[in-house]
């Protein structure tokens, strides 16, 4: 394909625009990391921008010796891992039959799902439902009520619609049941869509905050984001063995930034492993619906 002058200008403008957008998202994170690695005097003097000044790991030492941080981290990992597995299982098992034209009541169920996409239940009915199910003060309250996202369901259904019908029909002729078709044929072909949905669900679970505030009162079951909010807004730190000399070198702002980094880095580390499937999955399913 011959690149015309207009195409080159368009590509250049795209690169500049996307570069600016990328920097606008990356630079704040770099600034937070720099502050978390700087000492009290440098932060108070406003000398920290994108590079640590007065390098110290004291803020990380302080928060990593706080048992409540590890407790919240454990709860967030459990919610993210098991919640994402539940989401993928429920979304897949509902999206697959809704994508097959031979199943009865398919359109009626789609209308009901679409209704929940437009109109969501208020907080009080949700709270009463969780309470009546006996899920209050349990991690299940942060996983089961959000088992299926209507938006992700429609994306997964669109992906299943793009699968060749002849492949599924040949499997039925060979004697495969629907569950075996789903497990051995549909799911292996759906890795891009599964990776995309998995990342979306996992990020949502890792950042779960509002539901934890409403449904959980017990300190042993609060996720990391609730603990992060307590430290950032109220300066509540747990007991630690850090010396008083080290505490004098630390800034409350540096400690807050270190907590933000600790709460952000784990979920960022997941993306590189699923990047290939994620990009492909974002493209698939947008052609046919």
C-alpha cells in the first residue's frame, strides 16, 4: 500500500496524540513512585517530581510490616482470583446458549439481561438481598452479587456468534453433548475473549471498595482498597517495629504513595501475560452482534 502525504500526516498526528495520552497516564504513576522512594525533607520542600530525592525504602518497610496491609492484600487476592473464576464461569455458561439460535426463550432472556444493563438495582434492595442470603461480613458478598456483568455478557455472546456453526454441528453429529462442545471446542477457541473478560473482571474485583464498605464490618475481611482509603484519608497505620529515627525521615505523603504503589503494582503485573489475547479479544466480537 502506497502511503500518501495525507496518510503520513494522519499517522503522525495519531502518534503525537496517543503519546500525549500515554504520558498523561504514566507520568502521575511515576510521580507517585518517586514520592514513595523519597525522604521527608525532599517531599516537604517540593523537590520530588519524576525522580526520587533522598532515596529511602522506609515507607515500604513501614507498610510491609503492618499486618493489616497483608490481611487486606490476602482478602483482595482471594476476591480477585475466585471472583474472576466465578465471573468467567457464569458469563460463559449464559452467553453460550444465548448465542445459539436453536435454544428456546433466547430472546426473552436477552431482553431481561438488557433491562439490567439499562436499569440497575438501588443500594438498599441490594443490601437487603445480601443480608437475607447471609452473605454480610463474608467475602462472598463481594463476589456472588456481581457474578455476571451484562456488558461483558453481550461481548462474550458476540464472540460466540462469530464461531462457525458448521464446527459445532459436526461435533453434535459425532455425538458430543453441549457441555463437551463448550469445554473442548468453544472455550479453546475463545481464549482472546476469555482473557479480555478476565482482565476486566479482575480489575473490578481488585478495586472493589464501595461494596466492601456497605457489606463488611469485620476487620478481618476488609479488602486492600478499604485499608488504602483509611491510610490515605485518615493516616491510620497499624503497629510496626520501625524505629522512631526512621519515622522522622518518613513523610506521611510518602507513606501514602507507597501504599498506593503496593495496591496498584500487583494488578498491573497481570496485564503483560495476557496482552496478546487482550488486544485480540477487544477486536473480536465487534463485527457481529
